[in-house]
């Protein structure tokens, strides 16, 4: 590296004697993984060096050297402690986006149901307010490994899944004799919710079909391991013009470890997802038989 800068400084200094004989104005050339830009002005020459990425494109925000050379003096600066700020592709111009090989990290929201197997008239499904029962996915990061040159990748990552199940009027979840049951309130309930949250760890197989320089159609599918972190059942009462919230006591017997079967498809940074939990959300004989199925939209980072 010292040799590289020494050569630059020597060439630039010599060019001050007769700049036009060495470099035309605004000359750019590449040396190893560096881009060198030489700008000539009437009384000085400016030499700037930038890094290149793996594809050979110049990273204009990552300058590592600048030298200003005049007839009787010179000024040199080295930028050794550069840092890059990550900007998600969705905020970049399309021409500067990377073609993604994995789709997991991002934010999604979907409508959930809790059938008994595939019976959507089961006990839990019949008690839900489907228009308000939602799943939120906040996936922080992902990584992938290419499987040959056929466009397939193995995708993994980490995220959090929030589930908010709203029950029908006067229905709520409670624990009776250590078993979670669906009860009916004699009082008027303004709202009744069942919340449960998981940490999520996907293992997906993905294929991408490029349709442009920075866009792909993608399809991925696999399993998502889930570890429960929290659960609660709450009801809201309204009476005498006042509203009160009551949290139901007891362990709700939600399965602590489970999996989702996940299918995702989309274009670029937008997609749809469908997930299904093959095991009951509640422990066997500790609650109603209720699987979870969700359909929603996902915005990928």
C-alpha cells in the first residue's frame, strides 16, 4: 500500500511540471481493487483513490486517499477509519440495488385463523374475530448459501413473531383446573385478546429468477422453528362510562417450542407469505385443538 501511494505522489508531483503531458483532465483508471481519479486544474492536480466492491464497481462514498499537488507545495490525506452506513435496498435507486439471493429479513403482517387441523369450523376458529386476528413478523437479518449454479440458495436468519388473536363478543380465554378453555362472559366485553410471541429461526430453500439488473422473482419454502417468549389473555370491560382491563392469571399452556411450514413468493422487495403450524398451538390435553394458519404481505429489507 505504501508503494502504491508513493507511486501516485511521484507521478502527481512530476505532472505538476507539465500536467498535460502526463494526464488529460479528469482521468480515471483502476489499479487492483482501487479506482484512481485525477482531476487537473490550472494551478493544481487533485488525486483521489476509492475502494471497489467485489463486482469491480467503485464505492464513491469510501475514499481512502486524497492528494492535492501544486508547484511549490502538496497536501495529502489518508482516510483509514472509514465506516459504511447500511441503507436497505428499498431506499436505493433501482440501478444501485443488489440482486437479492435471500428473502427473510423484513416486516410482514397477515390475517390468522386457528382451525382444528383443516377444520375451519372448529372450536377455536369459531370463537375468533378473523378481521382483527393478526400476525406480525419482524425479521432482523438473514444469510444464505448458494447451492451450485442453479439459482438455489439455503436461507436462514432470525426474527420475532407477534400474534394477536381477537375473540368474538363475550368470548375470552382462561385457565380452569390447569387447562386453557374458551369461556363466555356474562358481562359485556369491549375487547378480548389472546397474545403470544415467538423467537423465529427459519431454514428455507429459495430460488430466484432475475427479470432485470436489480429485480428478481423469488420463491422460497421451508420450516421456521419457534420458541415462545410470552403469552397472555386480556379482556376489556366497559361500564358506567369507564373502561377497565383484566389480565387472566395462569399459564396458558401454549406450546413452548413449535414449527411453522412457510411458503413465500414475490418480486424484488415485496412478497406474500402463507404459514401453517402443523402442531396444536396448545399442549396436548391442556387446551383446545387449534393449529394456526396465516396469509399476509411482507416487505423485505
